C-alpha cells in the first residue's frame, strides 16, 4: 500500500469549510484514496473514497489532483461534532490478491472545530 | 440493522488470564476484521476473515486466536493475557468493495 502523509493537527472555525490535505506520491494506478474519521473513543467511520475523479457525498467532498499524488477532503460546513481524527488511506479496492486484507491506519490529522 | 456489535465494552484482566472478545454483524458481510489501537496510535490489524471457516493473520497476531464458524460472528480469543495487550480492540466488517464498518470497541486493561 502507498504511504500517506497528513498534518498532525488542524483547526477550523465552526461553519467554515475544513480542508484536510493528504500526500500519497507513491500511489499506484489501481489504488483508491479512502477517508475515515474517528471521533474520540468511537470506532472509525467511513467518509468517502475515490480513484481519480472528484467525489461528493452527504458528508464530504474528495478532491484528487490530476497526477493523483495528493488529495483534499473537504467538510463544507464544519460543526463541533466534526472534531475527530481523520485518516487518509490508500488501498486497492476489493480483494488484495494476497497479503493481509485490512486497512493501514497512520496517525491521521486531528481536526479541531472551534466554536 | 444493529451493524457491528462488540461485547464487553470494558474489561480488566489479570496477567495470565484468558478471555474472548465477541463481535457480531448483521449485514451479511463476508469480510471481518480485528484491529487493536494503542493510545495515540492508528489501528493495527490482528486477524481477518474472508468468510465462514477462513481466517488469516494480520500485522500483529501473536497472543491472539480467532475462529469464524458463522458469517455473523468473529470472536477474538486472548490466551495468557499480558500487559502489552492493554489496548482498545475494534471489530469491523466490509462490503465486497472496501467500505469497512466498525464496532464501538472493547477497552481492555491487563494488570
């Protein structure tokens, strides 16, 4: 799996858009970008994923650069409940074809929404 | 749907004791996983299963065992608990694509 780099922490004002960057310069052509978040003491929660096109769902938008070496997760109107650790994960979809079939979580970005 | 449920929520074990962490999902997912999360760290994969009767080791399997007799249940067994196994344990299941659904976790302390 490609390695990802994320800032350790970020602040954002409530009601503003939160933009969380992720670098994945060694991503392969068949690897997707996934975002999960973990609110304190809870299990991680899936947010969104994409391959090369920008994606949007009810929670967030995912912007992937044309060269796919970086991406940005956008929470359009952050609320206090969005305070969490956000994980950017790069992984092939479905069966890995060998090796451990799980997600590799780094330390993520601790996003703090300020009132 | 209840999703992924885990029991117990909290447990304190003495060194050398054994226990089973229970995990059940009601989404008919074939793939199930056990992760552990140490303080301030990301999750690490312990074991996973691609279907009933099939299990395999992840990154940190030592000291643990699993079984998968049904699609719904994926228990994690700790034999001879050690302080290094103090952690929060998460069970997860996934669809055929790659969205994983996580349980609420079991917080285990070994003293």
